C-alpha cells in the first residue's frame, strides 16, 4: 500500500519527527530469541557469542529488508539517474554495528542485549571485518557508499566478492606473517545471492569477422573460455532516512559441465582449464598498496567484475528504456583509479557489437558515461599492461583499445602538427595509450572520461602541473578536484561514543548528517570546564586502548603519557622509518641524560606491509625490535613505550583514533595524494604532526597552523630536488652526529645481534649502490625539522589547557572532511544526480 505514495512526500520537520519509526525493542528481543532457536535449536543461554551475533544480524537484516525493497521500488518508479561506483576494493569493515547506527537502533539494541545479559561490544566483536580492500582507496569507497545512501542518492557499488580479503597480520618474533583471511567461514548474514542476475564473462580465444547480408562487419569472439559471474548484494543503509542502496559484489562460478562454444566441443583440456579459471578468479585480493604488480590474474579479475557490472547496467537501463543513445542521462560510471578502466572498451564493445552502433555514436555515449578518479602520482603504481598479455586475454577489447588509440594519436597530430616549438612525436610518446608494447590504463581513462579528478587540492594541482600536464593542456575542462572525506557515522558516532555524546550535548545532534555544525564547539575551546570534560573523555578512550594493548600485546602503557600514533599501510613514502629512527634518537638522548626533562610518550604503530615488499617488512621488524629494547630497559623508567598493534584494520582503527593525542602524517611532501586517516584523527581530537602533503594542507587551513605541528620540505622543494638529481644524504650523515648515531645503530648490533639484518634499511638511506637514489623519500633531509616539531609537541602537551583547546578546535574544524561534502561535490560537479526521498514506515 505504501508503494504508490512512497516517493517525494513533502513534510514539515515536525511531521518528519513523528513519521520516524521508533526502534521496537520488544520485537528485536523476540526476534533474537526466535533466530537463536530456529537457526541453532538453542536457548540463549546455550548459544555461543558467534551464534548470538548471527541471530542479531538476521534480526537487524529484517529491519533493513523492507527499506531496501521500498528504496529499490522508488528507484524503479522515479527512474532517477544512477551512479555506478566501480571499484576493485570496498573496505567495509563490520556491518552489524554500522547498520544499527544508521537505523538509529544502536542504543535500543544495546539495551535489549543488556537485558539479555549480553555486552553489545562482545557481540560486535564476533563479526569478521569485510576487508575487501587494502587501505585508503578501498576505505574511501566504503565511506562514499555510506554518504550516498545517507544523502539519498541512487547508487550501486560494483566490486568483487573475494573469498579471502586483506590478509590477517600476525607478528612472530617481530616479523610480519600473513595469515589467510577466511572472512566467509561462518557465512555473511547480510548478503543476498542473486543468481537471477548472473552474467557470462568471456576470456581469450580469437576474434572472427563475419559479414551480414547488409554488408556490415560483425566481430565475434570464438574459442574463448567463459566464467559465470554471480552477484551478491549487500545493503548500504542510509542514516535515518529509510534509504538502502546496494553494494553488488561478484562471485565466479564455473559454467558447469562442458559447455564450451561449438568450436571447442569435445576439447577436454579446455574444459578443465575453464573450470580452473572460475575456481581461482576471485580467490584473493592482491595485497599491494600503491604498487602495481602486473599479474595476469589481476587483469582477469578486473575484466571479470567490470564486464558483469557493465552488462548489468546496460540491461537494467534497457529494461525501462528503448533508446540506448540516452544511456548517459540515466547512468554514470565512476572509475575508482585505473583498475576498472576496462569499463571503457567493454561499454564500447557492447554498444558496437551487441547494439550495432557506429563508432562515433558508441564513443559519444561512452565518453559521456565514464569518469575517472586518480589516487596517486607514484610511477610504480601506474597500471601498464603488456600488450601481448592484454590482447591474448581480451582479444576483442584489445581491438577496440587499438582503435581508441589510433584516433587519439590522430587527434594529437592534428592539434600539434603545426604548433611552433612542439615535438609531435614526443607528445605521442608521452601520451599514447599504446606505446612501447604497453597499454597505459590512465591514459585511456583520461582520453575516454568526461571528468578526471584528484583527491586533494595539492594532489590535483600536481597532476595538472607535473604528472598529467600534457593531458591537462589538451583537456583542461576535464580536470577537477574532489578532496576526500570520511563518514562521521562510523568514525565518531560508532567509534567514539563518549565524544559523540559530548558533542551532541554541546551542539545538538545535527552533526551526524551535517558535520559542519560541529563548528559550534569552537566557542567552548577556551572554556575550562569543557576542556576538562574533553580531556577526561580522551583519557577514558586511552584507557580503552591501553586495555586492548594489554590484551593483544601484553604491554602495559601509561594512559597519562602522550599517545603518539601512526597507523596506515606500511610504505617507504609514508616514512614509518623516520618515526622509528626518531624514537631511537629520543632513547639515545634519555640514556645519555637520564635526568633530562621528558614527558612520557607511547609511540603506537599499526601497519600491514605488502607480502613481497622487503623494506616495508623490515621496517616492521625494526619497530618491534626497538620496542623490545626500549620497553624492557628499566633505566628509562617507562618514559618511552613503543607498541606495534598487530593486524591494524577498520575495527581496531575506531578504538585507536579515539585514543590518539598526536596524529602522525609524515609522508614525503607530494607523495600522499590525500590521506584519510589524517581526517579520522582530527575528528577524534588528535593534533596533526605532519608535512604539508595531501589533505594535511587543507586540514591546517581549516584549523589554523597554530593548532598543528608542521615540518619538513614543501612539495615544491621535493619536486625541485627530484627534477634536479635528488640530494646528497651523505652530507647530512657526515655533519649531524645525532643522525649518524641512529643510522649506524641499524648496523652496529645495538638492536640486532645479526648486524646485517637491517642493512637494507641502512642502504636505502645512504647507499648509492642501490638502483634507486639514496634516501628517495628525504628522511635524513627532514629528520631535524621533524625532531624539532616533536619537541614542540612535548612542550605543547605540558600545557594541558592549551592542548585541550587545540584538540577541541581540531574537532570543531573537521566539518569540511565529511564524505557527505565530498559526495555532494561529486553530485554537483560530475554526476548530476537527483535526491530521492522516502516516506518511512516502521
Ligand atoms: C590512496 N591510494 C592514497 N591505493 O595513497 C591516499 O593518499 C588517498 O587518501 C586514498 O587512496 C584515497 O584517495 C591507495 O590506497 C591503493 O591501495 C591501490 C590498491 C590497488 C593497487 C594499487 C594501489
């Protein structure tokens, strides 16, 4: 009955408040008890925490499902334009707590569980993270889905249902060990298998040309191997608005039996190969962060989920429309980095081969549909596929890429042939999609996209002036910036309930969907009472983290010490090595001057290293080794503690951000495209210690330089050194005794009986024998200024009231960094979607 009038019903705020369904606690309680009995034939007392988690999740799913149906019906009826956010990664984390939060059912559910004698945290802890991503890029996709649903925009996330997500990290003898993440072992209560939307994806074989009766050529792929793509849908619950969008992740299944096409009938070995292809395809997420590995299976994964998603988008559109030419009025594809870029030739293929459009028509549709986000300027992260691999795996797609390239090269020639001072061949060398035996995915994404965006202002400016300069010159109107953001629903409301409650008491709860309202806290920054309350909350959160560290690391940390935190993927450009070298330096100082003034510090690290990244893994070992020495040296009286938190992930991140005093954002300027951890710390009242890199620049702009600790080379200085042959770390090593001492300690047995163990790290800083320039990431160059900034941190922390003021101002000025703002900018400036509103009913 509610379907007809479900959409766009205007109501006054007062009516809205009345309309809001209240969470029915009695129903939830009965539902849990029923589910435990029905699923496990047990009473609550007999059920395990995992079983109760499952039961509670199904109860919450019951609440979600009606809204999900209503939302999808409203979309059917209104036929709004949709964004398909195409991404190899969605780092969702846990769903139960998040869904309860967004249903505004968290408090009620907590009370129900309490009445049943259960702790909601224990129940939430039963859920494995959905870790279908590496780091920033994957978590950004997850935050975007949350914001899209909360703002009421029609959206699909399209991705892969990896059977194993990001590996679990164990630390053994100080070394990282990767353990498979079997996240589906107990099943996923929130997912829905949708076999009715299965698609067939074809790999390999060859392309034949057939001429039809009208003399038109048709291209058909023959002798291929096929895989069936089966979608699983996950609900994406908007906050308090009844909207539920869909994250659709694809599983691969074999075609079953020997259903090869007629050409291959009876080819037994091919049939076996086809079985195997399906079996391995979606097994595992590649665990590289900001590094391109170039594995054949990775390209297969890309084409697999893209082909299935693009086929579905076109079919869905054609179920309601008859004119494919108007596709871009209803559909837009946002490509999350270059990984989904085969969407461009795949859409072209469908339009050319299945809808028989001419090239120009198909190109017009494709270029009005696809938009591309760049997340890195690091050369080693840029995707370049060998042409032989690409053309063998995707023969028809490759033909289309060749034609896109041929036309683009022609366009370059036309534009520059007669321009004084321009070497056309040089332009082609730098810009072509196919060059030197490689397919350059970023070039294809720019040439075929109607929008190219960077993820923070500085990053976008560097794209325009350096890395993508030639493309910016040719297509300036395509380039735009969308500074990243994070969802305050997970990273404050769920992750830091004490601070969330305090903020709401002070400024009301509108910040939950309108983060800039949090600026109401500014007027309290000088208020002694507010400062005290704030510091008490921080203290409670530090106790919570201290307890976690005691349980997981068996290390005692002092909650009155400064919690100085660096949590993010391990990469040389992020400079965890500089951080730990500085800890080694402080330790040297304390040993040399036992009575020096020193405010106790806890240095907290959390980071996964890509499995094959030697220096990253060695840095983890170094941190743990330093921790062992420092933590067990009674002579420094516990003034320094070093903690490496095992298996840093979305769930423990929430606990870590809430407890941080200092947020380490110390990448080599120009290298971190944006960063998003920096924003999560800020929102939780930690003060940034960082370089002017990525979004740090904008954070400082919002909060004021006096409320952050900024140090180091600027991005212009770094770029200048790089363009002029680097700098000489030896000179610093030779002239600065403090630096020389810590660098030598890497190889003199201070930290390891095996003096050669850390030699590769030592070499990375000094040795010109390595293929790279020495100290590529300017660690020695920035060390002094980092150490000075750290001194200022200590002095500032001694002034408790001053610190509290700065920390409160950080929270108060974090409004810009909500992903709600980012998504609104994507909508206004790239996607042009309309909001859908629903009437809510129970
Ligand atoms: C990150 N990239 C950026 N890539 O490094 C970070 O500055 C930015 O805030 C974030 O994206 C969101 O825009 C990143 O996380 C990856 O993990 C890729 C995974 C797949 C292989 C290549 C790197």
